[in-house]
C-alpha cells in the first residue's frame, strides 16, 4: 500500500504538467498576435500538435526509463554521442534569447509596481533600457554563481501566485458582464470573426503558438513513477490538453471582452498582462489592488526564472560533460558548485544579444516584441530533437521496448513523429519573418537578419567547443 501511495496518479501528473507548461503570457501574447482568430488556432494546435507531442514524450520517457530523462540521453541511445552533444548544446543555447528577455520583463514589472503604468520602459531609449537590463542580468548572474537558492524558493511561491491570479482573471473577466454589468469591448464574436485566413501573414504567427505549448519533455522522468503508466499517462496528458484548451479558449475570450479585437493596443505584448489586471480592478472597484499583487508576484517569478535558467541548463550541458566535446576549462566549478567559465560564456552571449538589437530597433515596444518573437523561433529548436529521437525509436522499434506506447501501430506513430518535426521546423522558419512593421524597410531587414542569423550563430557555436576539446587532448 505504501508503494502504491507513492505512485503518481494521472491527476497529479496533469496538474504538475499544467503548472510547468502553461502561463497567462501565452494567452496575452497570442491574442496580441492574432486577435480573436487565435481561438480556432488554439483548437488546431492543441489537437494536431500538443496532444501527440505530449504522448510521444511519455513513450520516450518510458523507453529510456533508466536514463536521466533528458533529450540528449535519448539522442545518445538512438543516434550516438556526437548528436547527443549537439542536442545538449541546443537545449542550453536556446535559453540565451530567453535570458536576454527576462531582465526586460523584470524592468517592465518594476515600472508597473511603482508607477502603476508602463511609462518607465515605454519612455526609455532602447539602448538605455538595454544597458539597465544588462546590469540586472549581470547582477543575477553573480547571485546565481554564489549558489543562492532562496530566490528559487521565493519564485516558486510567486509563480504559483501568478498562476492562481491568471485563473482568477479568466473567471472574473468572463463573468464580469453578468456580475458587474460590463459591456464587452468586442461584441462581434462569431464563426466568421474567429476563423483565421490561412495566408502568409498567419503562418508567421505559428511559432508563438508552438512556443506556448512546448516544453512538456520536462515531465518525462515521471512516466515510470506512475501507477499503470500505459493507462494513466495518456489519461493525464489528455486532461492536461483539456485544461490548456479551456484556459487558452476562455482566456482568449476574456481578452476579447476586455480589449477591442479590431483595435488591439500596440504594446499589448509588453504591457498586456498589467493592463488586464489594472482594468479588472477598475471593473470590480478595487483600484490597482489586482495590478500591484500581480506585478509583485510576476517580478519575483521572473527573477526566479532568470536565476534558474542561468543555472539549470548549464548544469545539463556541463554536469555530465563528454571530454571529447566539452573543453576541461568549461567544467571548472567554484566553491559554490557553479560552472564559473560556463557562466562567463553565458554572460558574453546574453550581453551581445541584449545590446546589439538596441542599435537598430527604434523603440522599446518593438524591441520587446522582437525579442519575444526571437524566443519563439529559437526555443522550439530543442523540440526538434524530441521528435527526432521518437522517429529513430520507431524506425528501430524491434530494438527499443516501452511499457507505454503512444500508438500501437509503429508506422502510424512514425508518421506522426515526422509531422511534428516538419511542423515545428516550418513554424520556426516562418517565425523569422518580422510582423507589425512595414515590409522591406531598414528596420525590417535588420530584424530578419537577426532572426535568421541568431539561430545559426547560436547553434553553430556548438561546433567550436569540440575543436577546442580536441586541441586540449592533443596538447
């Protein structure tokens, strides 16, 4: 009975995955990107991409239950150590744009805490704001290098608070017309207004949707801790998909009720979460109470995510380093257990990505949106390794055994794995095209050059370390 009590049930898994995968920003950013048509987009992306993705992760976790559960270990088992290194490098390096944006988010949140508006960052010149963001990043990089864990614990509480308030927003906003007599800002919510036009402009927004629903490989280690994984894991993932769908759909409707879908504020991606809670407070007669609580929680959660994302991916890359690919110098740790030269490499790459865009992008709103879009292009690159590992498992299905199978028909499962790989790659490529600015202007060319160049440079840098490691061995 004790062993059974310790097993993770399907509802435990669904809740854990929901908290780790989903966030209010996903609703705000994609509504800002697509307006009401995002409602249909959510249905399609969840049914055709998210559900099979999550179930594939379950099968991979079960297949390689004795590994550490990471993507690089799956690639090592299916394709060898060289590609495993590149999978590990990709997992780490895609966090560089993520780390470059977190200080921006912290600065924006601080402005809302003290001013209750977005003017602090809106009124700054991009280079000034980015210099402050760089200082914030370097400060927390130093804190992370000292092994400080209290911020992570505070961030966990803050993250839960942000999540609870996000759910509260949806409930209070959807019921506001009935409870408070609020007239919705968008009244024309019909089949016609929610159906996207599947044109070039639409396809450039897909990467943001993929970015929103990705990352469920984090839960793969829990597959083998479940009670009857072959039955309960898919049940948990289906419940997760239903929860994400409800949150995404109701959240998008709530945003449409609060903001005119035909006249979306230009800075909704940057300030939309704060506008939402400020307006909600006005509806319910509590002033800026919701806003301040959300801003405080969000800043602490962003700070925690910044510290954790500096440290954790680096440990995955360097903690069990293969000396054929990782130079000895990068594995050096200080007395706090931090990979100090790895931190220095992180500081250089993130610093460049914080400062260089500010030299060619004219205002902070455009800069914030660009960096968010870049994240949606770069971060899903790590998902490609998940689908590649799954495809290789299906191609050698007689060699690999799993207690849980996504689909009993291996050829059909292989086809779904190929579909997810191609769709992810397509979304990343289309996401490279700038949106919201005039085509072929100087800024458009600057943004697309960065969008295309950054992924190639970041992933390409992974070719350098094995050469250095080889040189060290010959010396």
